[in-house]
C-alpha cells in the first residue's frame, strides 16, 4: 500500500477546499460535477483513480467506493449502506437517486480526505412511517369512533392502516 498512500498524501497536500456552490432547499453543497472538476486533474497527476459501484445484498443497496493507484494496482475501498427513505415530493426512484448522489459525494470526499465545507443537505424532509395497529386496538378504536370519543382522522394520523382496516373504516 506504500505507493497508494504516498500518492494519496501528496494529492491531499494539493487539493483545495471545495466550496459549496450549489443551492438546495435552504442549504448549499458541493455537487459531484464541482467535486470532480477539482479532483480529477489532481488524481491523474498523482496516478490515482476511483470507481463507485452500487451493490445489492440482502435487499439492501450499498455504495462501494474504490480508490486505486494506477501503476501498482494497490487499492482501498469503503462500503456504505444507502438507506431507503422517502423524500417529500419524490417517487421511490428519485429518492433512491438522491440517496446515491448524496452518498457518492460524501464517500469520495471521505476516502480522499477532502474538505467540502460544513454540509447539511441531509436535512430534507423524510416521510415518517407510522406504526401499525393490531386487530384488538383497531377494534377498540372503531368502538371509540362510534361512541364519539375518537375520530377517523385521529386514527389515520397515528397509525398505518392495512387495506382491510381502511375498507372497514370506509364502510362505517
């Protein structure tokens, strides 16, 4: 690993802080094109390269970032789970793409030891997953709704209902 670490150390001495230039929803960040425009010439100069792959295992998606020294073939890699989240206003594919891009930025910055200023773009609104309600509690909730002590809206705001439970409420 001597060649890789020597090249990485000299790369780190030359790479500047990459200032945030892209505006998000109330925050700014260094996007991948900006990061790549700064690091790629320096990676080439120091005989370094990288790749970022998405691997799936056990129904989870992982980002694998591999940094390598071109001449010696020495490499190090980092594996990061890309969590599944729902982002407000995005479908599943858009949320996944956003997560991939987010983790690509941080993974390459981390493995190279570069600074992109303080970054807070993970503060997007995530959709909260409500707990489910078991049959006994659901029956009690229906009885409370009939008695006027509880509302359908309160039930739906506190629990993720199954299709069968929704159908029962709709039949009321």
